[in-house]
């Protein structure tokens, strides 16, 4: 009798958890924007991290822009096994690195490591970095603390 009650209670609890997941996914689908971005300041460099989900929702294109920040020496992105970097050469500002990452779930967040070398960065040196989670709903989170970051939307 006790075993039957515990099995029934476990089934009810699992059903409630499944319903919560379905509701959360439905809410996320309703909030889908297909774009996310945040302004980040790393190693004294102002950058914009921007992600665009493709119209068929099978990939996300991520770009790190420093525009004409005079302190920018090095920019790097790493996500989903892809990476891209750019460094200042011949007095020219680093170009915005960009990567395209395939996604199997268009509603899932994408985690990106952003590395930036500022004014004192030298070629071959370690650059300061930050790990960020980008959501297709427009929300952006610090992946290490879970804190929500200001979105650029």
C-alpha cells in the first residue's frame, strides 16, 4: 500500500514537473526575438556582443564589435566548438570576429566565451575573458554568476 502511494505520488510529481517544463518552453517560444546582445566592458575596452538566430533557426551568428575603441588590441569569440579572433595590425583596429554556430534547439541559450585584450595586451599574452549566455528571447546572462546583464535591445 505504501509502495503504491509513493509510486502514485512520484508520478504526480513528475507530471507536474513535465508540465512546468512545457509551460516554460511555451513562454520562451512566445518571447522569441531571434536576436540577443549586450554591451560588455572587458580589460578597459567597450564591446558589443551580438547574436542573430537564422530565419530557419538552425544556426546562430555571433559577433563581437569594439568599433573604434582606441584601447582594443585583441578580440576573440569561442562557442560551440567554433572560434574567431582578430588583433590590431599596422595601426588598424581589430575587425569584429564572427562565428556561426549550429543549434539543434532554437529556443536554447548559447554560451559564448568572449576574450578581449586592452591597451596593455601584447601578442601571445593571455586576454581577459568573460563567459556569457545569450538567449533567443533577447536576455543575456553572465554564465558564471547567473546574473542577468543589460540587453542592448
